[in-house]
């Protein structure tokens, strides 16, 4: 098949635009960290049930405790999965809970009248932290 003459320049232009918008969406920025990016999400949405007062599902997500409670730690609900598997968000049970795809219990965060959702941005922040190795 003959490649139309306009196709290569158009592809280059498209790649530039995609790269450019990607940069503006923060994709080339430093990966999120637990302390700066992920812990505030736990503080705002999770620690009322997974914190100093209550540790639902034997899980404490408060600052200083969260790392040791999730990274490499088996889920109590599905013990073939760990809560956070560094580099593998899809097989991290915590990720499945916040995407409401977990095999057991409800989606997180839970509320009084059912489960709610974190924002897409918050979910993406946690996903990127795990994908980048879930460092302390
Ligand atoms: C209103 C209380 C409440 C809130 C808020 C809440 N959870 Fe939960 N969580 C629970 C309860 C109760 C369970 C066990 C039953 C279930 O899964 O529905 C649980 C289970 C879990 C589990 C499974 C633990 C395991 O080892 O299997 C994870 C992971 C989890 N929550 C993460 C979170 C995260 C992350 C947030 C915040 C985004 C959050 N939860 C907010 C009450 C809560």
C-alpha cells in the first residue's frame, strides 16, 4: 500500500500535540509520593474508619502507620492479594476497593448510606504512586 504523502508530517504533528498536552497534564512531572500526595487522600477520606479510633478490616491508614499497613501486606478479605503490590496497581487490593471492583465487601470510601467514590484525580494519584514502586 502506498503511504499518502501527508501522513508522516501529520503523524509528527499529532505526536507533538499529544506530548505537549501530556506535559501539561503533569505526566512528565515527578511521580506522586506517599507523604505529599497519597497520605492527604487517606487523611481526608479514610481515617475516620481506618485510623486511630477504628481500624475497620484491621487497617490503619493514618500518617506514620499507613505504609507498614498496606505495602506487601495481605488483604484480610482476599488473602491471595496484598493491599498494595509495588509496581502492580491492578493486583493491589486497595486499588480494587477504590475502583469498586473488589471481590469482597463494598467499594471505598464507605459512607453511611452506601459507598462513594474518590475523584478521578485522587484515584489516579494512588495508582501512579503504586505503579512507581509504592515507596515510603
Ligand atoms: C465509613 C467507614 C469507612 C470509610 C470512610 C472507609 N472504609 Fe475501608 N473499610 C470499611 C469497612 C467496614 C471495611 C470492611 C467491609 C467492606 O469491605 O465493605 C473496609 C475495608 C477496606 C479494605 C479491605 C482491607 C483488607 O485487608 O481486605 C480496604 C483496602 C479499605 N477499606 C480501604 C479504604 C480506603 C482507601 C478508604 C478511603 C478512600 C476507606 N477504606 C474508607 C470502612 C470504611
